[in-house]
């Protein structure tokens, strides 16, 4: 009888410990989800052009415009407008995060060094350029999986180069602008200014 009782106690204790660990795991997951809700980019990391991992949560407190860019596109001259937009609002906590992409008719074939040289020499770009990524298909960058599936804005794949996503100071996805929407358009200026005041 004593052996049976002892085994019962051991089994009960083991079950209790496993249950407690599971509950702790669930609590940690819930806390992480609360910290970085699904409609925010704050839980995502990306790579810069030097291969360093950058947490997008580091940008909390700033308004962001995230753009997929290319050097040989009809919309490439938008770099000029993006730089002017950046110069105008950077002192107020505004950043542009540009992600080169070769998904559309091979319009970004260069290496990171070639892209940097092209952007600085032709458009005087000083905002942040990141590692070349994919925005379509199975290898789509996690950031773009989130951006294109967020119900906070229009869902669906990126249609072309120079689509733009406006992100709040809290990392929330606010607006999505098509490629043809110029960086200095009244629509973008209004939304950027509104986000900076929030």
C-alpha cells in the first residue's frame, strides 16, 4: 500500500510541475503577443546592408515610411522626393526604411554596395537602406508578410516597386500607398504630419 501511495504522490507531483510549466509558457507567449500585437511591426527583425540584425522595435517612438525600392524602375526618381520628405521631417522623429527588391522584372540587379553608391551619387540618399529582400513568393521577407496581410490596411501582394507603408510611433501599420503615389503628394504629407502629431 505504501508503495502505491508513494507512486501516486510522485505521479501527481510530476503532473503538477508539467502543468505549471505549460501555464508559464502560455503566459510568456501571451505577454509577448500583448507587447507586439499582430498589426504592429515591433516584433520583427531585419538586416541592414552590412548584414547586422536590426530590431524594428528600436524605432518605436518614431514615425516610419517603409518602401520597397529599385534602381532601374520608372518610379526610381521617387528617391528624390523620399529624400526631401526625410529632410523635411527627420528632426520631428520621422524615418524612411528602404528595402531594395529585385522581384519586378529584375529592376534591382545590383549588390548592396552598388545600390548604396547609386542612391548616394544620383539622389543624395541619407535615409536607411537595408539588405536586398524578396517581397513576393515563398521567400517573402517576414516584414512584408506582415505588411501585406495586416487588416489595418488593404491586404494583398506588393504590386510593384516603391509601394509605401506608413507606421505609427507605436509600430502600428497606419496607411498603404501605391507606387504611383509620389512621396511629396498632399496625401502622404497629410498622413505623415498627422502621425507625427499623434
